[in-house]
C-alpha cells in the first residue's frame, strides 16, 4: 500500500463537488477527476496505474472492501461510507456509489466507476462504531470474525449493507439524484 502516517485532521469536502474515479477490473486507477486529485493530494500521474487502496485509511475494516469487491464483481452496484487517507495523512469521509462497467458487445466487466460526495455527519456518526467493532474483530479473529460480526449485525437489524448505508446516509431525494446524474455524466 503506502507509508502515509494518518493524522487526526479531517479534510472538509465541498458538498457541491464530487469525486469520481475509475479502475480496471483489478482495482488499478484508470481515471481520477480534478477534485479527487485536489482532495487526496496525489497528482494524477501518481494515481494513474496505482491500486485504488493507495487512499485506504487504516480505520477502514478490510471486510467492507471484501464485501464491495464480492458485490461489484457479481455486476451489482454497491454503496458505502468510506474513510479515505490523503497523501499528507489527513482523512476525509465519502458516501460512495460503485458501478460496474461493461463492454457493450461482449457484456464482460471492463472496470468500475466510483462516484463520491461528502458523507453526511449523521452517517459517519452511525457507521464509526460499527467500523471500530469490525476492526476489533479483525484484529482478534481475522477477516472471518469480522465478516461474522457484520453478517450477524445486518441480520439482527433485518437489512443489507447497501440498505443500511442508504438509510443512515439519507440516500434519497437530492442525494439519489446526484448519484444518478454522475452516472449519466461519467458512466
């Protein structure tokens, strides 16, 4: 990954701007919009061809990314609340919608596009203790223990991860319109 040392300083995102990135099927960055470059602190040249986990914050449980990859590799879209790590060690929270891209002729998956906007504070407040527990389980029992906790949590609350994210992030109204518009522009 990288040797960035996290610091406890948040980058406040502009709620009217968006971050877009595209990756190939292996998760290597093929496109980064200007706002992504500005926020993460890496130049476009530094980002292109790098694994997207170059911005993975250590406060993010690995099981969240495992769930994401399992979902998008099945051709399903995925929503997540993600804490990312900038090059200078600061962090920023985003509400992300991942969409699978296909070859129009063969229908084979060609890559993925991630659309991001500033995560609502209430959503960050709701997800942080869950991520902390997932990390605790991951440290004690590995990915299996973390996945079990997440599955049990979702079953207990009679929801899926996507539905949970949508509910705490208020994925409706203007937020939903925002993501649909981004997909039309960049999809």
